[in-house]
């Protein structure tokens, strides 16, 4: 069994999102709490800007929850930067006990799964789950110097500049975290660092197949199944892989990477980065759940476990995806 | 509260250690399950050697536990390499659901804390906690090219080539994981990447102070309090910091980094790396607990959240330490 159930249904009592200007003009822009005027956010480096976004996400989520940082038992966070520095320095800033995680763009699910376990099991009262990404820090770490102005290939995705934080608690009002399906690391041999969707889709398929098998549910059980960030190509591959197993994703399926930017923004296959699923969850999805427009959501962030070192040594890029069942509060 | 209690007392039903030749000649050498003949371990690169060590640690721990990889609900693992590739590719090899973590050299504690929560809460049956490090991969990623043959400064520590895996379960025999104290990220402004001990000691002090306060225990409650990898200087600083708070560590205290290598091995301040606490726990400590020579151990792995990017941008190096209470089985 990869799926666990949270019987006491920890609540997401607050979520906060911050995004860059390009992201603010995208399809989810109106659901973000704060849209930055520029990507550098008043800092000297993009890495410092990313960290400032993380800090604002935590501050904003705490304010919405009506909590102080001393009320938080644990910060569960991760990001794409080497040694997850955005997360660690944010933990330093808030003086919160800290569990660092790395699941690439699946981190929002990883942190919710681990955080919900701690709340549901009665170990902690309040935890914060946090992740995000920044176009300019990720591109220069994983691909090319920004100054190179490299041409983008049709399979490429645009790393979103966005962050999201969620406060989980047993008390208070909000959508409930009901289940988590931990994913396996799946690798179909993709070596192209500009084709993250194809690298991640098999892991999303594996996690979804296991989730549906173990819960006995069908895709139609959910009002929304949202993967992300597979992008256009990756989500097409996912649909194909599931159809081979007799599982049909219907109109209730979307990939948040695919639909993150508007068509006119010309990002090839869509968005990628931890910030995509983090900002879609804490912006759009929570909004719809809290309004009762969605009742049952299956949230499946997908991560490409890409490394320049491993790629340089001839390795392919494995993916990992975790699924979280989130339901509207009573 | 940073401390949580595991009432059902998950058991470490098996631990396995693998180490390099230098580590095998050190003070804990005779407790390791396997000592490699050389650091490259038959692979083409040191990174591949590190991964092979991780895989052997998991295989060995499963064999000792009498379990197959399909019996494992979750692999909780992390390492020092960018994007924790040793852990992720090991998860791929064993086809296990995977929770990637990053806490630098505190990872063995992080994975035990999160793993014990999942077992204690009744969510999972068996999980594997895994971490390790390799001298040659860490040095070239964090400091200098190996070929440079840089002179080592008196405060430097030697990154150990070692890995350890532990199988946690509710059933079976073994030492019990009874409590965890999650640590905060503490930074006293150390910027010297060759002085990890000073960077980490304040976080170890903070976690220990909180642990003793929250549990009402004194250091004398434990047969062994083991930090690591603070090294000689770091553990001296820790003793000072605690004395300022009126807490005296006695003869039951040791730092596993400080006492990892023999004096003749000339490693300056001792050992560092995730592999140090992982191999000391799964080798020496479990051995002594299972024999009844220790009854109560406070295991406090310490992590330096060092990043070349952050250091290059003028940041200091924060530390994080988590404490785990492990008691001998009945």
C-alpha cells in the first residue's frame, strides 16, 4: 500500500501565494495573493529574490491563519536550488523547527503528506508546508546562463516564478487533507533536460494507477484531478499511459503546468517548477474548495529528479509524483 | 513544543553499514557490516560509487530484517549531493515509494523522525531510513577539485565515505525510537566552509536545550548522548554553549565526528558527512543497544546547510540538528 488515510482530516486553514509578473498575467493570476512587479523583487540576486518570496509566503499564510511563527511546530519545505537554500534560509528567518525535503516539483505534495501525518497523528498542532521556484535561479542552475539567451525547444517548459505556503492544523476551518499516495521513482529513460514532461509522466501514471487501485475509486470520483507540472506533452503522455491501463481521465482532469500561462505567453509546453503546483493549490484550488465549487480534488504534483551531475555522467531523468486527496470543509 | 513522542515505540529491526577503507581503519571500523577495498567501488565515478553504497546498505538492511523490497512502504532518504541523487537513484533501483529529504548531515535523524511518525501513527508497516556520504563526491562539489590537492586547515573535517540504512517497523525485535526533537535552523554567522563544527554547534546546543527543557530530563538520563558530526572544535563549542545554560554534558557525551577516525589518521577536527552518524548509529550504537550495553541513547545528528551558491553570495552557514531518543528493546 502506498496510500495512507488521515482520519482526523487535517485542515488547510490558510494558503498564500506570491508570483512573478509573467505568472500574474497567466491563467491563475487573479487567484494569487501577491504579484511582484519584477523578478528581482528588490534584491541583489535572483536567489535572494526567491528566498524573499518564500518568506513573504510564510508571513502571508501566518497572517491569514491568525497565527504567529511561535505557534508553528514545524516548517516542511523544499525547493529546486542546490541544498534547498530558499527553504533553509526561510526556516532560519522564522526560527521554526524545520524538516527539509527534496522532491523537485512534487515538493508541495511531499510536504502536505508528511505534514498531515504529523497533525493527524496528534504529534503537532500547526505546521507550515512551503515550496516555490524562480525562473532565473532554476534556469541558470539546471540549464544555461541566462545571458546566453538560448533558443527554447518545442518540448521545453517555463520555470514559474512563484511560491505557495499552506498552514495545516487540526482546528479551524478549511479544506481537509484526507489521503496521501506516496509515489515511486519511475524512469523511462528520458535524458533530455528540455523535456521534463516526458520524464515525469510515467511517475504520475504510476502514482495515479496505484491510487485508484488502492482506494477503489475511479477518476470520476473527483471534481478535479490536477497533475503538475507535466505541461502539454507530459499530460498527453499521461493520458495515453493511463488509457493503456483502462483508466480514462475525463474533463475533470487538468495539468496545472499546461494551463498555467496563457497561449499568448508562448511558453512552449507550459510551466514547470515547484511554484506551479504550490501556487495553483494555495491560490486557485483552495479558493474553489472554500467556495464549495469543488468538493473533492486529487492533487498530484510531479517532480523531475534532474541533476546536472547525473546527466553529465550519462544518467536518465527519473520522476516522482505524490497524490493528495483534498476535500472541501463542512 | 519541538519534541514528539512515539508511544508505540517503532523498532529499528535492522541496520546495515558500509564504509570506505579509511573509515574501516577508524575507531568504529569493526562495527561496520562491509568495508570497501577502495573508494571507487568498481564504478566509473565517485558519484556512482556513492549510489552503489546506498544500494548495498538497503539490500543489507532488508536481508537482516528478512524483508523484501516489496515489503517496504516508504524509503526516506537524503544525501549531500545536489538534488540528493544518491537517494533518488536508489529509490529507483528498489522501486520503493520515496520521500526525499535534505538536512545535510542531520539526515539520519530527519528520516528516523519522519519514518517513526509514519510507523507509530499506524500509517505504514515498514519503512527504510537511509543516508550516507562520500569523501570524493562531497569535496569536489562543496570545496575544491580533488586533483588540486589543497592543503587542509586545522578546523577542517574529513567527509566520511560511509552509508547506513535502518529498517523501522512496529513488529519484530530491536531498539525503539521513542521521541524526536525537531531542530531549528540556527546561524551564528560562520562563513568558513572549512569550519563546519563551529557552524553546526549552535544548532546542536539549541536542540539539546529544548530537548532537556521539554522532556524535563537531564543529560545524565542517557547512557550515551551522541552528536555528530561536530568534530573536535564543534563539540568543544557545544560543551561551552550548554555550560552557559547550566547544562553539563558528562562522560556519557561524545561526538561521532570527533571520535570517528583514529588520531593517527590525521583528519584535523575529525569526520563529517551524513555517513558518519548513519554508520555510527547503524553499526556501533545499534550493536550496543541490542546487547544491552546501552539502554537509553540520545542521537543528535548535526547538519551544516552549506551551499556554494549561498556562500558565493556572502551568506553565512546555518546549522540544523534533530535529536532522536532510542532505547534498547525489551
